[in-house]
C-alpha cells in the first residue's frame, strides 16, 4: 500500500498545489512585515497564523535568523538585524495534503556575497528539479548535487537533497540520498531541497513523462527576497 501511495492521482496533485499556494501566500504576507529587533518567535507566530487564517488544517515548521547556528531547534529569542538572512522550512496542510516549501529573505540590501551564494543555491536547486525524470535514481540526483556544488568549491554534506511527500506526513519515500537507488516514477510528488546552512530553497515538484512540473510556483525564487 505504501508503494501504491507513492503515485498521486490528479485530485491529490490539486490538493498539493492548493496547499503550496496557501503556504507561499503566507510567506508573501509575512516577509515584508519583518523588522529588525523582532525575534524568531514573533515572526514564526505570524507565519503560522497566516496559514491557519487561509484555511490550513495544520501548519508547522521552522524560521531562523542566519545568526542562529542552532537551526531546527525551534524558534527562540534571537532577534533579526539588518543584513540577516531569514531561513524557513514550513509545512501547511489542506485537507490532509501538505504544501512544503522553504523560502529565503534578507533584511535590507543584500551584500554581493549574499547575492552570489543565493544564486549558487538557486541554480543547483533548479538543476535538481530538472533531473526529476522517470527512471532517474534518487542516488543519481544526490550525486549530481554534490558535483554541482563542488564546481563552486563547496562541499555538500547534508544527508539528502529531497524526499517524497505524502498525506498527513510531509516526508516519505523516495528519500533522495546517496545510498538509495530508488527510481523516480511518473506521478510522484517530491520536495526538492538541496541546502547548506542558512541557504535553503525548497519546492514541490510533480514527476511527469515530459518536463517536471513545479507545483509551488506562487513565490518567485529568481532573486533573494529583499525586506526594505
């Protein structure tokens, strides 16, 4: 049954898309309101409230400043300052199906180094999405991410570059790691997220017989989101 559920129906794809749109709309609402001296906890609460107000049955995730080295340890009293990156990783459920995206922002004008690092992350992220084709192995995608970052002199150390998405749990097979030789199949929905430290973009992608289809397209990741 678990293997059967890896392949989504058109109705399920619609739910994933609706949930992804809801989450992106929450990001777009809250990001412009972030101000220096606000804490992670304060901004996190607004993200969750925006999701619930839009109709999410459940929402959770993380939001950290780039000055906080303890990511995935919850939101605390770390205050954002000008120049800080905002790193996110949220899940918002609509009728049991999750939108699951990570978006980034910077308080104030980004530095040249920040623009460069974001562009590297974005380009590797997009090349990983492009590789989500039927028959591609999970391990192949991982190795390609390692190679792509190495071309920029960066050693990729994260344990995965993405994962499947399921109902009422945002993470399922295939897990895209270096040791899983699981082939992708048409109809899978994947959360693609090659990340390193505070640099994290994540999108929902449908594997099709043609081009991979982006389901989380409401928030543009072309450039680093700037909070004036």
